[in-house]
């Protein structure tokens, strides 16, 4: 059986609110350790990231983070340096700013910082958050660009390898605001094993790698099962539209979750330990005793203490944990 991965990711669709209602960022701070949190803000996605890094440093300090450090990362030599690697090892969470996801992978992947970050993610107990490009870089497949409100054709979408923190997955951000459904459909037509995640602005997906996902924020997260039943991708030219069929999608709002192993949605009333809870069917009412027969007549059939009994489905781990 494959070893269970323990990583924790917070994928943010960009545009998180900063007008006093920091719902998404407050969640990040809480999960990073609150007052005991030590956050490393990484600006590798931006060519000139000093302003953005300083802004997030200030926000996290205002939200009560114990310590905040900035890491602009403008070239690979910085990502190999002792200082930034030391900060990473001292931190409880990393926050990747928005910008260009290709800068993140080209500056961090394969460096000491990138390797240590992946190791900390795999061993568990460490939170990696990313907003916009920072979130888009975390899948195994990464969108490099593509037409918005476009059609389903290969010429409209550019893809490359991501950091791979989320296996067999692709993440797109600013999703419904910018009409990006066709970008993911284009990927599914070419690679049907990929799970697609489209995240709106001011919205986040809290990912417990190998277990479950949960939605935070004001918008929606659209989860696509990209295992299509038909695609003609191999029969058409790059600039021709493609046919694709069988894609399943789930639109989730705050409080809803998703189990990527079972491909099941979980409502706010479910157990987010990912054991599905199904109410038992009610049987005939039990015969009332002489002592409580009056109460039975006036109040209806007697219920068991604690409400309706519920049965739990077994929790089976998938071989490939997303």
C-alpha cells in the first residue's frame, strides 16, 4: 500500500479581501499557528516583489502572527542560500504571493529551498499557502496561460509541469470571474487522469493531502473529474476545436468539502473526517411503557438518546493520494 502523504495546502483563488474582513487570510493565520505562527512570505512569482511581500508581512502582523519574514527570491542562487533555507526550517507556514507561476517553478524547483519545502510538505505539520499564481503552481500540471472565454482547442492553452504538491491535478484561479472553464476542458481532452480545481477570487480550498478538501471564503470552488468518456484530441489540429464528453463537475461553496479518493462531495452536515454519514431508516415506533404512554401520545414516538442513529461507511485510502 502506498505511504499516506500528510501535506497541507491552502489554495487561494486570488483577490482575497483586505477591507477588514480577512476571512481567507484569517483562516491561513489560524491554521499556521495563530500567535505562535512563523510565516515565510515568498515573492518568487514577481519580478519586483518587495512591495507585495511587505504588504502581506503587514497584514499577517495585524492578524496576530508571531513572526513574519520576507523572501523576495529573484534568482535561483537566493533559493539555494543558507538564510532563506534557515527561515523555511524555522517557519510553520509559507505563503506564495501572486504573479507569474512560471517564475515560481523556474526559480524554486530543484533548489535547496524547493527540495526542503517539498520534504516539509510530505512529512506533514507544515502549511503551504498560495494565492493566484502561488496556487496555480502547486499542481502536477500547471497552466502557463490561455485564452479567457475561449473555446476548447490546444492552441488556446499552454501547460507545463508544476511543483507537484497536489498529484494528478491542475489548479486555475480567478476562475468564474474570468470565464476559464474552457481552459480546463482543453486539458482534460488531452490528459484524462487529471483532477481540475477552479477557484474564485476571495475563496480558498483547504487541502489535506491524501484525505479531504474544504472550501473557505465568499465564492465557489469548481471541482472537475477530468476522466472523460470521449475525446478527439488526437484527431484534430492544434488550432481546431476539440470534442470532449463525460466530464463531471461539482460547484462547492463555503463549508462544503470533497473527497478526491471517492470523488464525493461532503456537505457541512457531514463528518470532515471523511467517513460518510447516512441516516438509518426509521423502523416502526416502539410500544410505549405504562410509565411514559402519556408522553408518547402527546409527543409522538419515543426517540433514542442523541437523535437518529447514523452508520459510517469505511474509509478506504486510494493508491494515488491527491
